[in-house]
């Protein structure tokens, strides 16, 4: 059995009134999750748009992390402004789609 010791969390910044600030909300991540869940539902229903579920994926190109993690990702080729959801499928004379949420 391994005992894990958690580092203490840094407290959130205080507002002018002295109360703790609100936790940040990842609106973009929530919207992407809804889109993927909807595509999965369409795939289960057998619709044509549901076929895109197998052709789409998320590029984790942001979020919160330490400076070391950001530095490591930058060295690995992460770039700002890269689309969040590439779709790898040719349709109607077009060869792929890049969605930025």
C-alpha cells in the first residue's frame, strides 16, 4: 500500500470584501463535451451527421497547469490558436474541418 501525501492547495484570491473568489468555469470545455455527447447520440440513432463522431477528436491545447507543464507542452509542439476539434473526413469536395470553440 502506497501512502500519497497531497500538497496543500493554494487558497483562491480574495475579493475586495474579503470573501474567496469564485472558481473559474471552463465554459469552452463544457460546450465541447455537449457537442461530442450530441454527436455520439446521433451516431447511436444512425443519422448521417452521427458518422462524424468517429472522425472528430479533441486537441488538448490549453487549460490550467503549472509553468513546468506549459513549458514541456511547448517543447512538444503545442501552439496557440490551434483548432480544438479537427474532423478527419472528406465530404462534398472538402477535405476536413477544423473547429475552434
